[in-house]
């Protein structure tokens, strides 16, 4: 305690005296629902992201980066608090944010950093003093709109014309220019893309026509070795229709009957609507032709839906990648690149057709894994690939340690510095805990008809407990990386299954996870 107090006092004296502060700046770039297979730096990528790839090429790509709870609000709270969901109180998207609890950004502000969050906050309850400056997307439950979004700050709410990603970048650059340049900064630029309803910037709306993106190997997974509730969840690609695929009325039809205009087009200016119709009307004419000809049934319909979905997903990432590029260019132009840690991540991964789904929430790899790219000149060797098991709760402690600050014992995350050199110390964690609370009991599973679950993963094996159903799944990721064969009843793995069950219990004890409370019948968690 005294050591941390003296460290804080020393930092305060340095800042107040006006001495040079050469602690590293931190630029944290954050997106929503970004699948690893849509980042060029990752293996099996289906597209290219030159600016994100630049971060990896000049730093490191983390191949085993995971979240603690694959859903928007809990993931963001886990990063802020460096704690698992049960400890920070944000167990689901309906949970209310407690801004009085410990957060890493407030501590960095106290230690002399200029701090700001600009973009998607998506916690129920505005920031107070977690950041010295904040401007957050408002509306749609904290999602904000892709076009002409409203932003809320301590001064009030304003509507800004333009594309969400461009505006967030503009505001980030303006803050970087106006900040106190005698202090190091922590800037969190947080984007909506590529979250549903996926609408790219006008310049990217026309991209990837004539391209067929590869289908996931598991697009037509039959869930043969898993429990029936896995197949019954409401996240199948075949359920995606209408505006979520940018299928809508033609411009000529809306001109003849304005009542046909869907809400997302009403949010746009006329030039923005013109750009959307120029890109999407030809696609929607073709969609009608295929449907009329009876060519969109069965697997053909799923394949068509996949292509409509994944192309808009990638177009949104194209827009996001350009915004990342603008911020990297600013660092270069201002001579800040050498003393700025640049981190790119997302609140979770995403199922981009894997297992026939377009969602997250699961402990399966595609949603459990989160992208993580880090550039840190002088600390990370360019072109590094880091395979250590890390989680989003580790980000705050890593930033604080980089700033020369003590990390309190109460948090669950650990600084990643020991693994940044490419070596994996024997003392590094061997397994990680996952918890998803935003489901329900068998009679009422809640959002997406999904069960609650928890589990443990190490470098090879994964154990999942669907405790409300008394069901288990076990995967050998070395021989079954797509998680198609649940081996929970395979005698060959009985020893490992018992070991992993012990590890799950040990991790729950380590993090003081309470027993799961029963959910009242008919109530959602």
C-alpha cells in the first residue's frame, strides 16, 4: 500500500513540477464484433486490412487472446475494471454500470495521464470521472447510428452529420491536437463497426462486388455431437432477412411511395441515401430475380445470405481500417509513433458463418477469441507472433505497468509484459476462465434462446459446462480445432476431463465466483 502511495506521489510531483514526462502514450483502438478471419494479419484471413496489418507487422499479433464473457457490455466492463463479470457487476447487456468502482483509466488520470474515450461506450450509465474527456455514441441502447449519429458528453448531446467511424476519428484527432502535450495520453477510440445493422461508409459501399468470399468449413454444421439446445439457438444465418442484409425497396419505389422508406434510410441525408441506392439497388434487383426464379431455397438460400452478410461485414471493416490508418498517420506526422503503444482489439470475436451462425456469446473459439494487435517500439519485436493465453482483463494492468504504476491485487487481470518478448515464462497462466450469464433456465433461456454456460480452456483442451442443463462438452483443439466432435463421453479423454473439471473449480475459487443463483420461471437474466 505504501509503495503504491509513494509511487503516485512521485508521479504527481513530476507532473506538477513540469519536468519532462517520457512515459509512453497509449492509443487504444477498439471495435465491436470483429472476427479474426476478417483481419489480414491472422491466418485464414479472407480479406486484407492494410492499416491493421501494419500494427501487426510493426509489432505483434496475439494468437490466443480471449474475452471473459463474449457480449458487448460485459466485455467492455471487464476491460475497464480488469475483473471478471461477476466481480464488476456487468454480467449481461441489461446490467447497470457502477462507475464508482476501480477502473484503470481513472488511475492513469490520477497519475498524470491525459485521458479520453471517444466513440462507443455501450455501458448503461454515462462515464463520470473514469475519463477526463468523453464523447460517446448515443441512442439505440448505446449502439449509436452509422450515419449522422448523436454524441453525448458532459456538456450535453449533439447530432453530427457524417459517417460514425469518420466522426469518431475526426474527434479523436481533434482531441490529440487540443490536449496538454506536456503529458502522456491515453486515448480510447472506440468504433461501432462491424456491428449489426452493417452499413459501410459511402466510399466503401460498392466494394467486393463480383467477389465470392470463402465459406467456413462448418457453415452446414449439423451439431451431431452436441446437446439439442445448441441447434435451437436463434442466431442462424438462415434467419437473417430484410434490412439486416441491406435488402430493401428501390429508390424508384420509395419515390413513388415514401412510406416504404425503412428507418435506417430515414436517418441518412439525401446524398447518403443516393449512395446507398446506387450500391444496393442493383444487388436487390438481382435478389428479386433469384427469388422469383426459385433459386433461393435450402442450402442455396443460406449461401446467398452468407455472401450478402459477409460482404457488408467486410465493407464495414474496410471503412474501419481507413480510420485506423488516419490515426497511425497522425502519430507519424507528429513524431509520436516511437513513444506510443498502439493496441487494436474488439469486445469479442464473431461467428461469420461458422456453425451456420452470425453471432457471438458462445465459448466456441470464433466468439471466445478476440483480436489483439500491439505495436510497442523498443519492447515488441516487429513481426512477432505471441501465443500466450491472454484475456481482455489484462489490458488495463498492461497499460498501468507501462506507465510505471502499481497494479492492485484486487484485479483479476495481469500485465502482459512478461510475454511481449516472444518467450513464454513458466510462471505464465496455463488456463483461462469463461462465463456467459446472459441466458436462462431451460424453460426460458433468455436472449437468443441460449443457455448460461462457463468453462476452462488451456493451450490444447476446452471444457464447457451448461450447468442449467447438466450438460458438458469437451474438445481436443489440437485434433479438432473446429470443435465438431464433443468428446465428453470418450474414455480416451477421461483423465483430461477430470483434470479440466478440477481446474474449472480452482479458477472459480481463485476469482471468488459465487454459486449460480436459480432463475425464476418466466424471468430472464
